[in-house]
């Protein structure tokens, strides 16, 4: 069996060891005589996995008991609504930064539910970037400031989160557990699992419990964070297999070492950006340098024809997922935690060879 | 490896062949060099699986193009809200039947969103049952009548759905694809996948498209059926692995034959109820005979002590998931499509032997 070099933006590469473990026990989990997919979510077999995943996430991100760690469904797209529904009772407002496609979606959904303020907008800038702290026109009574930590499509990210008097709320779908951050500055973090954490169908939400105390009583039960906090994300049937794979990913992270992983992420991105910057402008990075993402490396070639040829030849050579998002074009290499250093090194070789042949 | 006899209520037993297929290609799906979990939801590799699952469901249930078949997240518990939010614009009303725990939950969520009428309530009846058609106090202008097709906890089901001038809306979580029904009488059907269709984390919704035309514009994007209809359930990242396993389950159904499966379900239930009814009252069925479920067979023993002993000894003998729901106690054997005839036959042997030893 030959595995491809997988640069998909999400669902994305998973650690080989995680897949091997899942395969080994797919018909008989831990000697129980059944697959973890067939286990009741009300039984100890499953609950141990559920709680192990939560405990490991708490350890990795140094999450105190003031916060709940939730396993929900519906992706970041559902969180775009749940966040303001729960955190902004009538009369409350929040600030939003617009840094690109995903931030725009968060804003659009929040505006349906509450009165919010867009305090900076660089969503249409080329080269792509996120706002500067100095550009933010903050509202004094905002309950939170929303940031899209890493824009998966544009390849721009927040390096330093803005200083605020209110808590930050962040969409970390594409960079959670990719680097250090100080949880105490955040009121809520949400992330679809299918990029850095596991398979799709699972959304991780980390929420400071005091912030949801004013949530209106008439919210649908499933849309209330309190429902899921009270029942440890077991109010209804959870996406148990996705949570199980997340648990395996957290075990893999412990084995690799969180610090090693963070260091490796910086190195992987540096290697790829060095190839871009060393090409004398043949490859052009899409994001402003100081906002470059370590997770989604976006760049252009001299023409769209060459980009199409690049993607096509790369695919034939075993590199998949390199086509930029259909809304922006270009090339995107998503190099999440599970993408091995080797894949990045091989991609750089391919890029150099492609440039020599076509430059 | 020894597999247990799995009578879990959901997540529940999956066909062994499905698990074996999933295992065989877990690291390399169809020669792509990656797991289906790692495939982009925007690529042909995944989309073929997605569309195959939809096509097979359409074929099995004879679903016309007037209906959309959707793959959503959040379980039936989310549908309890989405149904009235989309089908009942201001000024519209609907009728609900209360047949037990799950119907009560559907009613509670609908009442948060719209004015609805509970047209019959036998949710507290012992023995358990669903309402009689003659008991329904239908509203003339109701947009739909909601039924919980099979009450997973009580073990009672609708044998014949009521005749109505409006379309039926049904929670079929625990009996979808277990027996024939006439789709043309339904406006909407929803079902969590984790009982008869596949793993948890996936909700199948079948909706007659004309019924949602009046849905308010200000609904959250993810809570609008139209969002998912327009994008073939690919507006955002779907729970792709759960959909893949569902696709494998539909292949297995084709191989077994839908008619054979339906026949087997009747036979499996008959064997189990015969053991109960042939015990001279030592085992007592929980549901009124004419409303007995073919999927969740519920019964009591002479005492709670004996019930605890039954569950404990059954577990030691390799029968799992037999404890009744914590809210009602007793014994429940969930015998969904994937539970083999052999498991039911062995359970009957165990029941007879347990009765002889303790009766």
C-alpha cells in the first residue's frame, strides 16, 4: 500500500499511527467484542474514551475548571449562530473582525441573531491579511471580540491576538492545537475537528461557563451550551466514532510531544515559505508575510494555466489537495499537525523541479 | 476474536460485513492512498460515496424527486426544532401525538418555536402504546401531524399511520428501513443513523421540497433545510465517515435484499415475543400487543432484583445492551436490521434457561 502526500484543507491527513490503531480494533474494541461504533454512549466503554479526549485537550491547552470542553455537531457553521444566541441576550452587543471568508460567514450569522459591530474589515485585501490591532475600532460595552484565528482559505492568521478588555471568541478550526495560546484571554473557542483534531462531524467548543449565564430560556435545547455542559456532551447521542479518533489523535500528540509538534509546525511552514521566497517571484505567497499561516500555505504561480498544470502534475506524483479554494484559485498546501515533515520536504522538491521545467 | 451479541439501543450493532469492509480500506480507500476520513468533501472520491448512499436510500424507500434526501448533524433532537422552524412560519400550526419519551421531547421543542396542538396523549400509559386513530382530535388547518413512528424506550410503535388530510411528519430514528411504508403520505421523515442505518453523528432527513417554501428568511443558515437542499448536504463539511458507513450499510442491504430484511425483522420479533408470551407471565411484555415494536422488544421480569440478575448474567454470557432505559427500567432487546437471527435465537435460549433457574 502506498499512501499519498495529503495536503487537503479538511477533512485532512490523519496520523498514520492513529489510522492503524483504529483499524486494529475496528471489529473488537479493547476486547469488548464490538466496534467502538457499536458501543452505547451510556456505557463505560465509550465514556472512558470520551473523558480521556476531554482530559487530554484540557491538559494540552491548560484549560481550567472555569471552562467546559464540549463535543458538539454541526461544524463551525453552527457555532456562528450558537455563539451570539448564547452569549448575547437582548441588549448585549459584540465586536467582530472581518479577515476573510470564514470571518464573513461568522458575521453574517451573528447579524441574524444580535446587534454586532464589525470593528475592522480587511476581508478583500490582496495580499491577504488579518486586521492590525491599531485598526480595531472597539466598542466599549462589547461582550466579546470575535476573531477567526486562521483563515483557511486566504492563508492569513492572527499572530498576536488583540488586547481587549472583553474576552476573545475565536474560530480556531484550522489552527487549534497548532501553537501556543493563552486560554485565559478567551471566552470561547470553537473548532471543527476535521483539520487538526480528527475526522469531520465533530466540533470542539471550549467555553467559559460564566459567560452563558444570561442565555435566553427559549433557545432550542440543542442550541444551548448549558444543555451540553450539564450532560458532559452526552445530552443526546454524540458522534462517538469521531470522538474516538480524536482521542487517538490526542494519544499520538502525547507520544510525539506537544512542544515537538509546535516546533515542527514552525519548521514545516518555514521550509515551504523558503521555497516560495527563494523562487525569485516565480512562486508568490498570497498572504502578507507577517500574517502568514503555519497551517495553510497559499501561493500563486505566474499564470492560471501553470497553476492547473502544477495541480495536475502534483496529483500524478502523489501530492493531493493542492488546489486553492474554488473562490480564490491559486495553490494551497494545508500542513496540519498530522502532515509529516517528509511530505513537506518532498513537496518542496516537486516545486523546485516544476519551476525548473516550466520557468 | 469473539463478537458479542449486541442488543444496544443505539449506537447499535452494525453488519459484520460492513465493519470488515471498512477495516479493509481504512488506510487506503479504493486505491486512493488515503482513508475516506482524509478525503476532501469537495472531491469526486468522497462525492461518489455520498451520492451512492442517497441513491440507495431513494431506491429502498421509493422516494420521488419531489423530496430531498439530506445528511445532517445534531440527531433527532435537533430536528425537533428544525421541523417547526422550517415548516411552520408565523400563523401556521401543526398537530402532535404524544406516545412517549421521544414524542414528548419533539413536542417540548416545537412549543418553543410555534403554536402546536397535542391531539392525543398516551405517553404515561402502562402497558405502553401509541394513540388510536380514533383518539386523535385533529386540527383542521394543521400543516402536518407529527408521529414518533417507534418509541425506542417504551417499545411501542405505530402499526398503521393515521389517515390525515395534511402530510405526516415522523421521527423514524429507530425503525427507518425496518419495514414498508408509503412515502407519499409523509411530508418529512427524520432519523438518527445510529440505530438502523450506521454510526452516530449523522441524521437522515427526507423532506418534501414544497413544504419548506415559507420558511422565514432569518433562520440561521445551518437550521434551514433549503441550505442543505441547494448544496446536496455539502454546504459545510458533512460527517463523511458516518455517511461512508451508511453507504456500506446500503450495499449490504442490497446484497441481503430489502424484502428479506423486512421479513427477517418480523420473524426475529416474533421469536422473541413468543418466548415472552410462552413464559406463563414470568416475562411480561411492556407494550400493548397490537402496538409492539419489531425493533425494541421491552419486557419485565417478576422483580427488579431478577432484572438486575438477568442483565448481569446475560452480560457474562456475551449478550450486551439488554438493560432497559434508565427512565423506565426493565429489559429491552433492540433488534435492528443488523442484529442477526442467530443473536435472537441465542437470547431466547438464554431467557428460557434463566427462567428455569430462577422461576
